[in-house]
């Protein structure tokens, strides 16, 4: 599988406005849910939040890559959000780019 196979066009979001980490993850998981690759977006969001509790996926320079293994994923999927502004609501500071990955 090529990485490009996992990118879901319906989950490429630009200039996203968000106030909290949970709201941003909800927006992204709903977007990948619309792709049909994630049957239960709420399960995906919860799995990603649990993974974030173990260790932040912030990579520095305003980039984070939250990810998790999710049973309701039918095919590996990547979502992408470019925030409308840098925010520290996601602690550590996140933006302008957030990626999200989910796999079976």
C-alpha cells in the first residue's frame, strides 16, 4: 500500500476553526467517517484521545499526528486539517497543521 492510498480527500480540511482538542478531533473523525473508511467516528475519536493520554503526538513546529488502532476502520485512513490560526488549546501548541491516522 502506498501512503497516498490512505489519504482521504473528504478528510482534507483547510482553515479549520476550533477551540479545543476534542472539538478538532471530532471534526476530523467525522470527516474520515464520511469517507466510509471509519464506521464509528466516535470510537475513533475516543481511541485517539486515549492514545493522546499516553503521550502527546505533537511533533513541534505546529504539527501533530494523532493516531490510533480502531476496530471500525475498514481501510487505513489519513485525515488532514490546516487550522485557521495557531492555538494552544490542543496543548502543546498545535497548528497550523494537524494530521490524523487510523488503522485496523
